[in-house]
C-alpha cells in the first residue's frame, strides 16, 4: 500500500475521482499483533483519497508497511475472501460480512507482508466508506482494480466497472471466466474471439445469427465474501457432463461449488500455507505450459488437456491453476489437522477444477472414507471418468495414468511372450524359491508396505527388483531367476515402474479392493504353491484362481481384491512388464527424471552389479548376520547399513565378537574372513571387532546403540 500512496498508479487516479471524507489504512504497524481490535495499528485521516496529486499522508500518520490480510488471487471477482489469507490480527475473515472499513489497493505485484515471507502478487478491491462491503459492491462504493496479472472485475467487452453497471456482471455460462454487463456485449465478444478462447459450444443465444437472450449469460458473478468463492473452474463442467452425472455425483458437484473455508483458530494458518504453495507452484506450471516439452506436470495431469487449450499465461489459465492448487493445498492442511469432513469439500473443489489430475481424485477418495462417507466414493469415480481423468471407473491408477492404452483387466498367456518364458522355466524358479522357503515360513520375509490393504491375515514378500533397483543380497540368492529374466524377458528386465518379487499370502488372508499405481504395466503371477481350496482374485468384475506352474496375467491398475479361505500359504512370483501399447515413443514422453535414467540403465546394462541398488532392507541385513555367524572364529554378529543421502552410497557395517582365538590368530584375521564372505554380495563393507554388546531389556543386541564407525574408515571404504 505504501507504494500506491507514494507513487502514481492507475488505481490511485481512479480513487481521486471519488468523494470521501474518511480513509482507514489497515494495520500499518510491523507487529502483526493478534489483538481483538480491528483498528489497532491503523491510521485514520480525513480528506480526499490519496492520489497522484495528493500522495502524502498527514504528518501524524505513519506510512503503512505491513498488512494483516490480503487477497492473493487474480480473479478480481469482487470477493474479499477469494484467495485471501490472514497473517494473524483481526482483518475480515470468511465470516466477516461487515468489516468496518479497510482499503487494499496494489498494482505493482509488491510484497505487503514481508515479515511473513510471502510474496503477494495482486489484490482485488479497496473500500472507501467503512461500510458493508457486500452491499457496497453493488452500490459502487467499492471499486475493483485491474493489475497486470489478472482479469479486472469489469465487462470484458465494453470495460465498464462493476460498480458503474446497471446490473451485476454475469459470467459466460460455459467457460465461467468471461463476464459481461449485458447480452449485446456477450454477443459481440463471442463473435470477436471469445468463441475460440471459451473452448465450448456457443452459449444459448449466441448460435447461428447471433441472436442473444438473457439466458445465454448465465449466473451473476458472485459477490459473497468468503474463501475464493469464484466458480471459475468448479462450474466448468459442460452441460452434457452435468446432465450425464448421477444424483450422488451431482450432489458432490454442488458441495464443491458451495464449499468455503470455515472459520477456526487454524484457518488463517491453513490459508497462508496454501497461498505459499500456490505462489511456489504457479510459475512452474505456467512455464511448463508455455514450453514446448512434455513435462512431469503434463504426465501427472496437474496440467490437464483443458489447460492446454488456453493461451499461455492467460488470465483464464492462471485462474484455473490457482483454483486447483489452492484447494488441493487447503485439503492437505485440513487432512493433516484431522479435519477430514471439511477437507472433503476442498478436495471436491480441486477435483472439479481438473480434467486429469489423478492424485487429487485419490485424495478425495481418502478424505471421504476418513470422514465416514464411503457411500459417496463411487460417485467420485463417475465424476473422474466424465472429466477424462480415467477411461474406466474400475481402472484408477494412483500415480501414472497414460490415456489410450487398452483397458483390458485380464490378459491371455499366449499374448505375452514373457509369460511363456516363465512357465517354461517354472522348475528352475520353483527350485530357487524352495531354497528360501524355510526363511519365509520362519517369518523372515518382509511384510508388504501396504499393510492397510490387509483386512486380515499376513502378506509378506521377498523382493528381487523394485522400481528398477535391485535388492543386491536377495538377487545374489536367486541368480538363475535373475539371469533368466535378463536374458529372455526384456519387457520385464526394463520395467522400472514395477517389481520382481516372491509374494507369500498366508492362509486366511483377505486383501481389500485396491488399484495399482499405473496402467503402463501389466502384472504376471507365476503360481509356485497353491493350496486347496485355491485362493481367488477378482480383477474388475471377473474372478480367477491360480494354478501351479501357470501364469495369471492382469492389469493391476484395475480394482482387484484377494480372498484366501484356505489354511496353507499361496506363493507366486510377481513379474511386471510394460503394457504392449506403451512403446518407445510413449516411454520417452511419460518417463521423467529418475525413472527415465533407470530405464536407460536397464535398457543398456540390465541388473548388473554396477547398476543402482535398492537400499538394503532389514531382511537382507538379518540374512547377512547369519552369514557372518557361520564364519570361523565368530561368536556373535550384528550389522547395520550406513546410508549417505548426498551421494546415494550405502555401506554395510558388520560388528563381530570373536571367539577365543588360537595362538597366532588375531581379530584382524577374523575380520578379513568376514569381509571375504560378504564380498560377493556386491556391497561396500566395513567389518569391526567388538568386545561387548549393547543389550536390550530382553537380552538381544540393541542395534540402535551400536557404536558408529570412525568417519575416516567410512570415507576410505575400508574392507576390514
């Protein structure tokens, strides 16, 4: 505000034309004091509004330097709460319908809240008479300003300010972005280019001979004070889509359109955090939209097909992205605070502002379930399909979704060469699994990461390769399986968005319905042990059973569940391969960053010892401890993994307690034998001899209290 007072701007030239005797400047102190008095720190003065010819405050007043709350959206829609956030203090909040008077006017994109480390880029309005802003919007006492980054709240055709129009501005009923003071203005704008920018069929009254009716304009531009009540993106669903939605989905849409951030002690903080997120991400998305390259933001759907139809950096694009980012961030804040019921509305706002952002639909699903609204979840799938987020309500990958790939839940073995190779090699793979069976039955396999999916029972696995990274110790234990796949199954060996694992499902286990992360892969289950009665799996709407030695092939991005009512374990080898339609061109387009790097490594070198290893997991550490105990001269052994994040290097730290040594033997000799035993597992290893162990209450070795190795040994990568 200080810049507006001391420098000529169009906003102040506009203010000069108004007659007013009193002006409130909000919280011009730096304290951001959280008191209950609205005018604390404010300076009140009499006289004409500041202008380019009267740009100095009375001597008794102090030029304002900081504000308690501002509007950070670019809609310029006349909504005080639209995109606004608080930084403490008592500035009008979402329920403050009569804010007693304030003035906010900024056009240069400055930072009015530097002490809160936020960059405020634009503001919408200023109040002159200290009255009720909701009524003053229609009377003209509040004037809407235009800045360089947003769309002014004035007729997009004739340029009349909202306060100067005879009737409230009305939005285009299709794109919900453009706003006009009359039907003739809408008709003229449609003919002069809005038809192309709107991206929809002509509104009622604008087809054919351009005869217009008042129905073509749509609803009035909202003037309610609240948290970003702009319906710009929420209401962008076409009439065809809306009419096709079921009753539950339509109700969710209405919920999204009506949602406001509730007033609470934490609401100001949530809005501030969300605004920071918007300010950080919005320039990134605008740059990605303006560029010629396909980016991870296109792949994730955060930049959706409807966005790509809009001009780069246009106000319409900025508004869509801001709406999406703001409400997704608010939903995340509310979820973290445990306010799942409220977060449902914020997720809905974000979802209805997107035609492709997969993640926000999954978060919406999660919010509804956490709020006890499971019955509403299927309606979100209907909305997602209607907006092109997914092709099929049963197919809902939660990470990478590639449009256009054949949505086939189940696949035939004869159509998958890798499956034929696995069935032919069944005896070899079964033999290597049986070498691990005792380890599995003893509970030493790793519990799956997705424990919430287990309704009851036990589900564990033995990972060989995970997302293109090999588990070094486990791969050494199954050399023939690894060699077979590298030599004869390239679509599995180069799959860096999937896994190669032995999976064990204990008897009596049930897995709840869920979807895998991407439709770019297809999953093979080679059945190694199948009890009687055989467990069942549902993929989409079809049920199947496993047969020993045969492959069951399905697209795990479709909803699937498992029912195992038997007593014995079911064991399969899981091998993921690329979807046959996901060819080289699509891989180059949709794989980014580490995924593209890992794919290139797998394509060129396969799973060799020099390729990127996965972080050694606890089950591998326990196995190596057993290997150390088998070395002559070792009484007890323990191991930990030291991981250096900066360089991505991991070192196995092995601690051994030596038995009574024979004459001429030293602890260094025993350490050397241990290092040699571990060498073929392909890990950097440091072996240390200890005299005593830190013990837990139950008498076992307390791994957390093992002494760290000397830094000079780690930096030298000594072996013994």
